[in-house]
């Protein structure tokens, strides 16, 4: 089996990306956090892909918004956090921490990462060296702490930090440039952050996507992975909220 990852730039105010995983023989695809149905349908039609599964990381509108329309015309299994069923009533495959399932032989591991929302989950795929992490870990940043506590969020980020360093980080939003500015504010003398901030600026000047990142790169340049306690995490998360 061979797999290819595609991205749809939603070009909305929140700068969402919809990631797709294609099995390249069958052209079957999974769509992750489909903001809008028509973008996924148009992309699949253009590239002759068949939408077979939808994976959701958490209940926020910009992540699940396209699902009702996608399932109006066809039956598609919808995977997502069991803990958020009350917000996502159309889930057909509720998932929790340590659950596993398969897509064309590919094994997907579920890791629960409360913090941004209480039920937030990520999809880790060892065989693809990839994690689809929604709004928990961002390139050089992390999601806002809407529902969880600092202890929960800190623990969740530690779980992601413990994934193999080569793991590619597919998060949902193009927030890297503003995250880089904040990272420089927190660690102005960090050479890796300085270099990456420059790289990110250049990529954005050229209109390029700054994702995926890697766990290794995040460990070096993401202030939220570089804190050593939940208290320290809470402190810089609050700073970032008002940055
Ligand atoms: Zn969110």
C-alpha cells in the first residue's frame, strides 16, 4: 500500500487546512477536519479521489462544519472523540484514548489530548511517521486553552513531544508566522528559533504552506514544548493570549 497526503487550503479567516490521506492504488481518501463540504467534494472530483472516511479531532465548527453536508448525499463513516458526542451527534465511530482502527491496512492510533477542548484526540500513524493533531500542537505554538486545565494541556503536549522525533506534525491552522514572533519574544537568544522565524517569513512571503512540521523541530523551537512545568505552560499560554 502506498499513501499520499494532500492538503486543501480553506482560505478562511482562521486559515484552516483540510488534510487528506490517499491510498494511491484505489484513490480512496480520508478527510480530516473538513471545514466545508464543497471544498472536499470539489477537490475529490478534480483529482478523482473517493472519500471513504472522515476523521475529526474535536467539535469546533471550523473542524466539523462540512460533515452534515458530506453525509447528506452519501454514507461515510465519521470518526471522532467519544467524549464530544454531545457536540458531534453524527459520529458513527466514537474513539477514545488508545483506540486503534485501520484504513487500507494502515494502523491508526488514537491519543487523547485534553486542553484545547476536553475531548480532543489526535490520529497518530506510525507507518507514515505522521500525527494529525488538530488544534493541540501547532508549528511553534499550541491551541488556546478553552476547556482544559494547564495540567491537562501540559500533559497532552508532553505526550506528543514523546512521539518519535521524525514524526511529521499536521496541524489544522497556518498560524506559524505569528507563533514564530511569539517564540522570539519568549526566547530571543535561541538561534534555532531565530533561523526558523526567518525561514517561515520567507515561506509565507512566497505564499507557501509552513506545514507539516516535525516533532524534532518543535522540540527545538516551540516554546510550549520547551517549558518544564504546568505552571510555566500556564504563564506563557496566558502571555500568548494577549500577545
Ligand atoms: Zn479548535
